[in-house]
C-alpha cells in the first residue's frame, strides 16, 4: 500500500473523474528521485474505468525523436489511417512508414491529439508519462501541446518529472503537484512493512524519501557530511551490483530500446546472469528503477561506456538512426565516417523526428568532424535546426561556434534577433548584404526579413537603401514580380507613382507560399491597394493553416489581426490575437508574443475594458524596456492613446501618439495625433506629420487613406473636407464612425444641432454595432449635448463569446465541418464540438444553419 499519499491520490482520482465526464486535463507531479512519483502512477493504473496508455523517458533515448510518444501511442497506432489526410501523412512520416517533406512539429502534435481523442470516444483514456525529464524533445513538445488542449476531452494526462527547472518552460502554467517527503508516521510504517526497526538516524537521512527508506541502510558515519540523497541512492545500488556481470548491466543501461535480441547480440550471451535486477514482459528489458540504470551507466568509466555503445552499434544493423547515435557516443575523437552517419541520421530526423533531434545529431556530428568547412557547415545546420525547434539560445551558441570556423549565416542570425532578440540588431546584420543580394535577383527571403526588421525597428530610412538598389537593377522576368512590388512601395514612400502593373498583381494572386503571400499583401497595402492586400493576407493565413505551420501562422496572424481591426471586426481580431499569442509562445517567438499582447490591449480599450487595456499595455511596455521593439512599444502606446482619446483626455493622448515617424504606424498615428492636437487647440504640433501623411495618401490614391486625410483637414475648420471624408468609400466602419463623430461635434459647436444629431446618431449606432463601447459612450454624450434624449443600446450576445468560441463560430459560419475546423485551429474535433455547444447556448440558437452567413 502507499503510505502518506492520500492527498496526492485524491488529486489524481479527481482528474480521472473529470476525464470520465468529458472535461479532462493534465497534472504534473514534481519531486526528487525516489520520492514516489512512479508509485503514484502505478497506483493510478488500478483505477477502474479509463484505458491506460503509459510511457517513460529513458535517458539514453533523449536524442531519439518521438521515442517516448511512440511507446505511449503504440496500442492505438492502428487508427492512424483514420486521421485527416494531412495529419495521417505527418504521423506516417514520423513513424517511418512513408517518405516526404518534413511535417511541421505542431501538425505531428495535432495528429497525436486527434489520435487520442478518437480513441477516447468509447472509453476515457489515462495517459501516464514517467521520468519526463528524460523524455526526448519532440515527444516532450507534443505532450506539452496536447496537455493544453484537454479541457473538453475524456483524457487525463499525468506527467511525473524531477523537481528541477528543466521542464518548467514546456509545461509552464499547467496544474502541478509537488511531492515532498513522507511524514514521520508514514515513514515509520514503511520501515516496519520492510521488517526494519525505527532507526532514527535512517529516518533523518532519508528525509521521508520512500525509495531511500527501502534501499538505504543506516549510515555508518553519523558525524560525516551527508551526500546528496540521489548520490546516496546510487551508491546503495552500486554496492549491491558488485557480484553481477558489470559489462552486461552496462549494455542494458546504455541501450534504451529494451530489445532482448539486440542486447543478446551486443553481449554475445544470454541475460540470465542479471535477470533478478531486471523486469521484463517478454519483449522489453528494463531496470526495476531508473536510478539503477543511472548508477550503472555513470558508475562506469568513459572507456567502458564507449565500448558498450560500440557493441550496441554493431548489434543494430537494421536501425540506422540508433546505430548512428551509438556510434556518436562510442567515438573517442574526430571521426569523419561517424560524423557523416550522424549527418545522414539528422536528415532522416528532419523528415520524421523533428528539428530538435536533427539539431542534436548535427551538433555531435560537428564535434566529431576533423575540422575545416564541413565542421562549420554542420554547426550552421545545427543552429538552423535548433531555431526551428524553438531553441534560440542553443541556436545562437551554435552560430557563434560556426563563425569561429568560418561559417557565417547573417540571415539566420538576423531572423533570431528579429523574433527573439533586438530588431535593430537584425537590421544591422542585413544592411551590408541586402544591396548585393538584390543585384543577384535571389533575395526575396532576405528582402522580406529586411522589411520586417525595418518595420519593427521603426527605421524608415532603411528602405531608402533598398529603393535605390531596386531602381538600378533590371527586373523584367515574370518571376521578379515580388521585387517589382518592393520597388513600387519604395516609390510610393517617396511620393512617386507605384508603377506596378495589373499583370504583376495577377502573378501575386497565384502565390502559394504563406510568407510570400503575407508579405505581398503588406506591400500592396503600402501602395494603396488595400482590398487586394487584405485578400492576400487572408489567403496566407489559410495556407499556413493548410500546411500546419504554426510558427509561420503566428507571423501571418499579425497582419490578419491588423486587417480585422481596420475593418471593424474587433471580435474576430481579438480571437486571432489570442490565437497568435499562443502560437508565438509555443514556437519560441517572444517578440511576436509581445506584439499580439499590445494588439490585445488596443482591442480591449476599443471595447471599453479600460482596466484590462491599461494592464496589458503597461505590462508590454515594462517587459520590452531596452529591447528596442519599436513597433511593439508603438502599438502599446497607441492602445493607451486611443483609450485617452475615447474618454476625452486629449492632452494625455498626445504623449502616446508622438513621435509619429514609425512608417508602419503612420496611417494610424497621424490622424489620431491630429485629433488630439486640435482638441487642445495645438495644431502647430502636427503640421509637419500631417503634411507627410497627406503626401503619402495622395501617392497611394487609396480612397480610405484619402478620407482620413480629408478628416484631418476638416478638424482645421473645413466643413467641405469633413463632408468629403464622410462620403468617400471606405471598408473601415470604425474610421467612418470616428469621422462622423468628429463631424457631428464640429456641427454641434457651430450650433447646427439638427445636422449634428444625424451624424452623431450614425456614429453611435456604428460604434454600438462594432462593440466599441468606449467610443459609443463618447458619441452618446455628444448626442445628449446635442439635445437627443431617446438613446437606446441593445446588448450584443456575441460579446459573451470567448476568443476560442468566436473563432469556431466564424469557421462554422463559413461552412467548415467540425473536423476541418479542428485541423485549422489545432484542436481536436471533440473540443470543437464542446465549444460549439456553448456557442449555441450563448446565442440562443440550436443549429449550424443559424450561424451560416453571419459576420463575426
């Protein structure tokens, strides 16, 4: 029986009970070695009801991709072919059943979640993961992904790991249960169960650790300084292993497969001599406790460990990846043949196991490379794989090593700086190479990176360099449409015509790469073709969903959030911002995460949640101090500025809108700044920014931008400009409502109250429909001042939907099935169904048909 663990077992049973009710979740057990994590998992398997799937991390397998996940899912892998095609392809790739391009690691994780969800339809599932601190990185990433998506699943996941900081990042924010030592009463009961006396010194030494109480004898030296408990346990195990075949035990410890046939071939003899130290179910051989393996492996000399790995490599004739891995550990110096095998294993890992495994194999290959260009190349490839795996720190370290050996990858280093470091540093890295790259006509990827870096650095002059180069080179080929578009943007920035043809725009419409689609959309926006630009960015999002590229999706969603907000779809913008922030966090792109939170602050302020908006914006500003994230801090300040402007605090707003030199925020900040300046009668503050804004608006020829310019001139006292701003076509109902509000205020001050009420009523109705409650309140106050008394506001049921519910409702309205929506949103079908039922309840509807065609 388990002594002293009633509270812990109650927590596990509660989790299992919730899973039975279809609302599962995750529990992370943390504790020192021997504290009883495995015993709790063993006890959990005795709970009646759920089907148990179990796996454990194995130290020698930490570099073998998806090893732990494969063991967990082995009993249900016969369901793989029933998955959605893209997910089935991803699973078959990682299982080695098919060849093809490397699947996105999050698509693999989604496939695993769908597999578990489908298997749980007939019986709840209990997933147990022991020794998670030794789980391979791809499995760990997939488990963390799954763990955050079990709220509406009949699945309980219990993860046991050591109480260090290694796993705090993947499982951050999930429920944790720290395990401490047994109380004295329970410890004494455990000793008596073993037939041992209540030795006070042993009780103090063990400190309530159950394994120590079982395995340790009372220390001989009561006055000597004690070893750490894990070392004492390993010493206790080693003392008991003295009479066994040490070579055979070391093979088992170094192996990790538990395959009796492999072990027999490596040893050249049966395993009978150590059978009482091992547990076996006929197909897998393992030590009865992980510390025994650790004691055996680390108790051997380095030469002995290398010999064991060599023997295992020779025995693994049919498993190229494991053979390469063992050869890497067996090498005692530079060995090009082994390095080449590891590089080939890394190529296979890229297709099946994921970038984290490939990075480890390439890093070891580089260590074993005799020197020269091959070592530098392998280090560079390891850095790229580490970045793809979301490990920016490791990638930078490997890039540094590669540069010492003569390999420089400015593009990768700039990308890491842009997404996880300092955008100005990214721009500094790219400046010396961008002009030469453009002359070679092969620089689209570099140009996209340069453009993003200049935007986030607020460096308008960076594009002068690009523009000058683009004007000097020939670009007449059809496949150079993207370069011609970049040249057009540079021209418009200078106030000249864009000079982009309809034929080039048609070429852009045929793009399929989500990054190129999104970048093209942004460029079209910059030359005034806003509608086509938004359409391309929407397509970029759809393509990123289709290929399961979460990292790219997070980047693309920046633009989609801005577009949804500009067109007044605030609820959809909030849903996309929430999704983008989660994906940015999961893919190790903190700078993107900050940007999404700044947008969430802006949207919260527009929708009247002032406290939330201030807390979000101020936290972003606090966390980005010294990071030189100009676009992020500019957006956070805009959130605060709009909040002040909506509530009539124009003086405070001006400080947030200045300076307005950021090229990407120009079209947003200048009209806001002009409004604030005129409200406090300080037009001189905005004369120069307004002149630049008007020149840009006229160069684009965009009616929506020209309407904003007309509104700004209207604030100077020109009623015809106000009228023009109201009448010009725009797809931004929020901007139009603000123009009507300002025009109504202008008319009221001119004592034309009847005319004023018509504009103010239109503004109030638009703000109310958009859910812009802070601005609706301002319009309502103006209406009352203009003599309107009958002001009615209808509560909006859509405002009660969460971001997740809103995304699902919108996808249903567009005709998506639950399975299609699940794949699109990286959820399980059951989770989609769960949230859809809540949508029906909140909106008072009963079928999908009632959502069809609705705008969210």
